[in-house]
C-alpha cells in the first residue's frame, strides 16, 4: 500500500504540475535587433521555490558575470509573467508557453531551462558555468 501511495505521489510530482522545463534548443528567431543579448525568464503567477531560485540565480549570474555589459545595456535580464499582457506578447513572439529561460541575440535563441532547473538550487556554481559557456560566444 505504501508503494502504491508513493508511486501515485511521484506520478503527480513528475507529471509537470507547475514547472515544465523546456528541452534545450538552439533556434533561429527574429527576436531582437542588433548585437544586444537579452536573457528572459518566463514564468506563471503561481511559482514554486525552484522557479523563483532559477530566476534569482540567473539574474545574479548575468549581473555578476557581465556587470559592465549590463550597465551599458549590451546585456539585459528580464523576468516576464506569461499570464500578463507583456509576458504573453513577448512569450508568443519567442514561442514560449511555460517556464523558460532563454538567451537571445539577434536571430539566435538558446534555451537553458533544463540546466536552470537542474542546477540553480543544488549546484549554483555549475549553473553559473553553463550561463557563461552559453553567453560568452555571443559576446564576439
């Protein structure tokens, strides 16, 4: 009986209740113009601790790793609620429908949602390395 209850609980947890990480994709999209890098974190109104941590760690890492570029506007971080007009508009433009962490430059769109959900809470240093690994090549 305990195994049945545990199995039911695990199915509920892993069925994607409110946090559905998106698969990593590198796609072409006309999201921005110019050479600026925009990092977007899309979320819903109701958020779990992990969702909030992914946003906080991503923001902190962008602001720490690229402080000069953030100050000059070459890199920006924006969190958007998909249940509000602005978030929905930008999300539709970028093809986002759930919690998603994107790095966008010109026609490039790099989805690092899975990495965020895997590492932001348990291995924030690893998460920072991944952000640097994805953003640095876009700086050239």
